[in-house]
C-alpha cells in the first residue's frame, strides 16, 4: 500500500486530502497512525521471524497477485512462523463467483476483470485465481492439517469481525 510511504512524511496526508487524493476515511486512519504500524514484507523471501512465533496470520486479497510458485513459498513461510494450532485466514476473490458472472457476449471484459489486466503495474494484476477446492489443495500442500471455508466475519481467526472487509470474497481458514 502506498500509505506506508505516505505515512513517513508528516504533512503529506493532509496535502493529499486537500487535493482530493485521500478520502476522509484514509485521512482519519493516517491521523490515528494506522499506517505507521504497518510493516512491508516481501512475500517472495524468507520471513524475518522465527519458527512458531505467531498464533494467527491474515491475508486479504494478496495471494492472487502472486504466481503459483510465489504463493506456495509465501504460504509455506506462514506455516513455518505459525505455532502449532495457529490459524491462517486467507481471503481471495472467489473464482466460482467470477465464473458465474461470465457473459459469452463480452469475454474480453470478463478476462480483464478477473485478471485485473487494466492495471499498468504487474504487481497489481492477478496471477492466480482460486475457488474453495483449489485453495484447500494449496493450503494442504504446504502442510496445514485442517482447512475449512468460512463466511464473512465468521471463523476462528482472532478479530475476524474487524479485519474482514470484502464480503464478496472467498474466506478460508487453515490450522497448523
């Protein structure tokens, strides 16, 4: 998120808000210091944390932006840093819902929407799409023992009612 970088310059959020580039909600988040608490993590490299250091992890609309080998690596790293019994909550666009919206009269629009192909930067495009079956296989392949689908703002993950923010998504949890 660019807000990590914006938060490093004390006066920048106010200026961007006045210019119309930041919403009132985002400005409030900057004022509360929300983005100063966020740390950047390269998901394609070993995480700088010890084995079994965390009880829970949360990923929302990230995995689909990684190539399959990168997604597997990142999920293996999450598995490594979770303690036994730790929970991972993964939120991604629901492939089944996307496919249900397919219109054969407009395939280009469908493909562009599914892969977010109109984004200029490759990192913002989708490189993988998942449904319940494929996400379950991915999570099991990296070692999670219990994998299940959840509903929006429901599940065993801590603070799930606060962290879920895209109700149209696929919600999966996995226990180490």
